[in-house]
């Protein structure tokens, strides 16, 4: 049921659009091209299986884990969505 000026399904369309945008953002951050044989951060060898599994890989598993931790500190999204929580 729509309310106000919105049409039926407007909320679902907004949710779908937000999900599509997030997927596109993540896909744009995926590595591409030829994988490196050695980590660009620590110069450790990158196993062949990892290079085949992730085309364009540039970091070893350990350095990738550290990189991911840094990236997850700030996601850019307000996960506390409630207006009440923003006013406190």
C-alpha cells in the first residue's frame, strides 16, 4: 500500500536501487587484469591458486586481510537509521 505521493512498490524500488548501487560499488573495487606473482605490499610470493581464483590480485592473503580491516572501519553508511537515534 502506497502512502502520500508514492506509488505502490516505491519502497521496494528504493531498496532494490540501493542494493544495485552497493553491488556496483563493490564490483568496481574488485581487482582486474593480470595478477602479480609477488605481493605489492610485502613482496611475499602469491600462490598460483590465489592468482587463478582472483584475477588481478595484488596482495597476499595476510596483506589483503589487513587491507580489508582498514576498509571496514568506515563504510559510509548510517546503520543506525532511526531518526530518534540521530537526534540524541
